[in-house]
C-alpha cells in the first residue's frame, strides 16, 4: 500500500507539472505579444522621421511586430525544450481553451487530478464548440492546425491535435490563468451554455474513465451540447480534408487521408472488394491485409490504362496490380466515377551510392523525405528511371566541382548540391524539405557575401522571415563550417545534424 500511495503521488505531481508547462508556454507567448522589443528590436514607428519602405501603416507595422515576436518566442521555446514549433503553439492554444472554456477541467488538470490526455481531448473538443453571444450561436472559426511553414507530416512529439492559436490581443497583465478563466471578456458566463455543459460533463467523465473510454464519452457529450447543426459542422469540417505521409521503420510509410465519412467507407469497401477478388485466385499467396495495401497502392500509382498490364511490383516482388486496375475499370462501368489517374509518374528523389548501385558496396540508399530504404527497392527504382542527375565531386574533399561562385543567382548545380548537404531547413528542429526552402545568403550579398555552399543555407519561408525580421541570427564557424543560431534571448543553438 505504501508503494501504491507513492506511485499515485508521483503520477499526480507529473500531471501538475505538465499543466504548469502548458500555463507557462501560454504566458510566455502572451508576454511576447505584449512587449515585442526583446524579440524584434525597438519599435521604428516611434521615430518621428520613420517611413516604411513597404508602404505599411503604423498599425500594420505594429501588428506585424506582435506576430513576429510571438513566432520568435515560439521558436525560442521549441529549441530550448526540444519540441516542434507546432507542439509549442498547440500547447499554448490548449491552455487558452481550457482556461476560457473549460475552467473546471483546467483546475482538475492543474491539481494533477486528470491526465494530459484527458485535458488535451477536452481542449480539442471544446475548441469545436461555437461561440455563443446573447443566446445566439455563432459558428466558430476553423481551427488553425499550423502555420504555413510547419511540417506537413506529424512529428513523433506532436501528440496533440491542432487547435486554435493564441489570441494576438492577449495581454501579459491579465490574471494568472492557473486561477481560472480570464474575466471581462465581454460575454457573460451564463451565455456560454454549451461551454459550461461540456465542462461539467467532461470533468465528471475524466475523473471516472481512462483516456480511451473518456474520448468516446466526451465526443458523445460534445454532440449533445453542440448548438450548431451537424450539416453545418460537416460542411466546415470537410474543408480540413487532406492526405499526409508518416515515415515508418524498415523502409515503410503510412499514408493517411482525412475524408468525409461516406467517401472513406466507400473507398475502403472498394479496396476490400478488389482484394478479395484477387485473394480467390488459386496461385495467390498474399494474405488479405497485404492485398488491400497492394490494391490501394496500385490504384494510386499505376499510370493510365496503358500501364495496367505492367504495374509496379508490390513489396514482395509480385505483380498484383493488373487485377486491381481491371476491377477499377469494372467499377467505373457500373456507374462509379473515380478521379482520372494522371498519365505521368510522380517525381521521387533517391540517393544511391555508386558502389552500392554496382553491387560492391553496402551503404544504404536514401529516399528523399523518408530515410534509408532497402537496396532491392533502390535498385528497382534506379532501373526504372528515365533520367539521372549526377553530382560530381572532388575525389578527396567531396566539394562539388565547376560551380559558378561569382553571381548572386544560385546555379542549378549548386542548388542541387545544397539539397544533398542540407536536405532540410537549417533552423533547429525544422524538417521542411530543402526543395521547398529559400536559399539564404548568411552574409548578405550587398555586404560582400558570395554565392557558394559555405555562405548559402536552405531556410523555409517561415524561418527565413524570422532570420531577417527578428533577433534570430545564424552564423557559420569559419574553421569548422558548423552553423549556429543565436536566439533573441542569447541562447546559442547548433544546427541539427543530418537526419540520415
């Protein structure tokens, strides 16, 4: 019994510490918005002789400064805590939602009585409830999942579900959020019927149910207290549909699609029907789960009807796509109208060491944006390619040869080389592909900087803007070539090591 009581004590303290982390993240972002100077420097609009080179008004410049200060603070927190910027924003947003819409759930979380998973699910569901003013429901704005420069795939530490971002008008001088919701918001508590009903019901269930059961019960509760019609909610939710990819181990990946429920069930039913048709073949050795995956992949990757007879091999080397393509044709003639498949293959980038390709080396190949893949797959992709991009380097130093280093415009060969040496944005923790980044001169061209691999670095548009419009500053060590970032508060943060 003593050990059990000690265990309960430590679990509760862990929950309390997590709630304090959420509260402090939100407060730091509030302070940055209230006082941008430490993050973006002095306000230029206070100078009587000031004139904006971009023609912005004073109000617009100050609004941009608050936004950039918040972005810079998010980046500072992320690199210090080794979190993604998306996670930092999400935790701040969850704290705001719980403190304003679910004060009872927040109080229980702050006291360690419920877990982080209970609190996060409560915040996610409460965010989807509409604002209610004077008893009239007003549709809430769609949740902001990420800034445009955030990673398109879910990071391992992104266990939260995206929620709305912190209000840009939050004031640092507001009461301590840990004490409860902020008062004086202009909407009386009795006019927030759905918030209050959800808060009370969610707390009751969170205190009695484990997270998985709580999630089911809280979703049902949210449906009961929601004042907006399901039809209106569905139309808005459908705008969040999308497809994304998550790398997995051993050369595999998970492809996820968020779709309207009827279309998702229809798609799975069709894939299952085709897989079962193939399973009935006398010489078929694949199990049903493998067939579903192969049919799904063939439907998306086989190019045009002319290729249906020679589909890409599946993971086992078998060619199971012809049956899938034929089944799709039968379904189309029966009245279905699938989206036409493009006639050209998608472009993928695979880096294969030359010795490995020749069969005399064992260095793994690398699939761009994923990581190491097995050599059989790499050799098959190499055999199917219709064009090659060669990177010629010095045999001893590995430096690319014959690159133009005297002009501002980055030559194509140099851009390709930088994509090899720096496959992602060079800001710490950012995983955006270098193909989608700007190439930034670390020493500005106007200040004597040259266009070469030592002075160029890929930066996504978000971090490129932080580098030039806030006090985040990169520098490269002239002796080692290592890139380091100095944060607005003076922290020295090294560039991430290569991912693969």
